[in-house]
C-alpha cells in the first residue's frame, strides 16, 4: 500500500506541473527528484493511450492533466509539427534516415587568400583563415525535430521547435544557404542505439523508448517526451555525429549542428533540463571508439552548467570538460562549481568557470582568453566539441546574463584564432527568437567576416555602471580558476 501511495503522490506532482504554464515558472522549478526514475515510475506502471498524442486540435495549447493525456481515445493521423499552426506532421521519423546532402549555388566570397592546406596542417592561428579560403562550413539541420513538441501533449515549454525553425528561416532569408562558404545537410542517419549505449545505461535507454512508445508525457525536471521523442533524440545525436564526420572525413573547415532536444544536462541514467540523451557525450565516445581519437575536449558556453556532461566524464582523463556558465549557487542546475575538478584518474580534467549574474561580453572574453584557451592548449585535444548555448544572450531575460551578438562573434573569433584542431559546434540552449541572428554572428566570425548584427546603445548608463562591479567579481572568479589550475 505504501508503494502505491508513493506512486500516486508522484503522479499528483507530475499532474500539477503538467498543467502549469512553463512561462510562469523558473527553468529549474519543474523538478521532481526521483532516486531511480526507471524503477520507481516505469512506463508499465501508468496506463497509457497507445495511439499518437499529436493532433491539430492541440494547437489551442489546452492545459490538460496527465490522466487526460493517458486516457483512451481514437488515433489521430496527424503526428508531427507544422510551424505555421502547431499541428503535427511527422508520420515516421525513421523514414528519413538515409544520408544525402544538398549543394547550393556558388556566390562570390568576401575573403581572398592562399591555396588550401593539407588535412595534416590543422587550424593554427592565421592558417585558419588561409584554410577558410577554400573550405566550407557544414551546417546540419533536419525538420524531423518538429515532432518533439510539448504542444503535442497540450503543454507549453520554452524548449519548442520554433527555437530551430526560426533560426533556419532567418539563415535562409539572409541567403546563408546560397553562400558558397556554407553547405547545408538535411539528411543524415539517426545515431544507432549502440552509439547511445556508450554513454547511457541500457535501463535508461529502455525507459525513454518505452515511455515514448506508450504516449509520452511530462517527466519532471523541465523534460517532456512525445510519442516521437525517442527517434528525435536519436536524430539529434546523429546530427552531432554527422557534423563531426564532415570535418574529419570530408575536410570541412568546421561544422554547426542545429539540433534539438539539447543534451548537456542529461546524465548516464537521468533526464534533466529538457535533455534526454547527451549529444556531446555520445559524440565524444563515438570519436574515441569509432574514429580512434584519443583525447576529446568538450567546451560548453551555455548559460547553465553542463552538469550531465561533467558527471559522465568526471573520472575520465581522456575527455576534458570545460564549462563557463552563470554562478550555480542560486541557479539551475545548482552544480558546476569552481572546485569541482574531477575525481580519481579524472582529477584536473573538469573545469567550471562561474560567471556572476549580469556578466556580458567583456567578462566572457576575459575568461576565454585567460582560462579556456590555456586549458585547451595544455590538454592538447584531438578534437573539440563546442556546446553552443545562446541563452546567455541579454534578450533571455530569465537567465540574467548580458552577452550580445558581438560577444558571441568574439567567441567565434577566439576559436578561429586559437584552436589547433578540428572542431564542431552543437546547439544547446537559447529560448528566445534570436538564435538565427546569433548563429549568423558566430558563423561570420569563423570565416573572418564582419559581424552582420549591429547592436548599439543596448544598455543604460546605470547598467553600464553596475557592470564595473560585475567585471570585478568575474575577474576574481577567473583568478581563482587560474590559481586552481596553475595557469600563469
């Protein structure tokens, strides 16, 4: 009886959260702490509707309870997401697994330079620009992600398809896909289950698959699952793998994967913060075990600490994780502190850079130059995976950071000028409507072009005055990290 009551209490909490408007609650407040989510409330414990939840009727964004979601009903043919009316379109994500790429018309480039370098002559400072004269940046995007939408469950979430569709249409409108320096890939294979199992436990993978196949729902900790989410999560991880393969095997300058759901909060056996499978971690293990690379560095500049990634590699000296994020003392995920540096053989291979609330361009540029680049150079990785979060942007009000388009442009420029190895960017956070503009800024910086986004007079004199104190706090935090890692 006690076990039944416990499950009923959990379901009641899930229901209370499910009928909440995500916009009315903090990112981390939709959290139910289950010691073992796979065993305590498994898919078979809850009666579920076996048919698809996605329906054009869901476009009204009705608030419904978990019991309503799992009640019996008739099958609706519509099973994907239409960006125009929030109805569902995707019939079967697995029908789109075959690989193909799309080439676009050639347009005169803005950069002149020298002949192409060989693959062995990696990107070294100014040589990067010489390579960029003849090499392209690969862009990864697939519309299948639209079927992973909380609207299909009658809920609202900031992690919605429009994050990517808006970015895609912005880039298309600005003719990025017609530029001969970019190539768009919209067809790529899903990650295979064995790719996922290099990182996640089999019981957890089984749980995600089963939960999705039986209708999905709101899991807690800001994470939801639709009937198609298992396949979409595999597609996101597959996009990350494709992005890296294009750089390694086909000699692209670098790559940017516009994928969702995000991944950096997901642990080996736990969903968290919109994330189910850890895309960066899956890619890191793929590069090691399939491509034969030995040392991988994961650099994460999302507003939130990449806690899932950190936990997965915390005792592993072959994968270094470097995360720069807002101070987690009173902020999700409430971990990712400076003194968390790894354990056992992995001691010293985890770096967390806490940025005070209100940190902006100057603070981040200082951290990149004084801490991040020295750490990358010291570790000397064979490949760098960049977890690119845009939720530190000043328009993302809830996160209270002040990065601008120029700040993201400068991050790209630092990578361009400093990295000596291949790298890829994977989209993580960013829940505003400016992801396309920020992609444009970073992509332009990686090619040595001017920043296309001009933001001036953004902050008031009062805000600029406060920024001086924030800079001093950031300076102290950065000094602490430098001392901890013996960076001169």
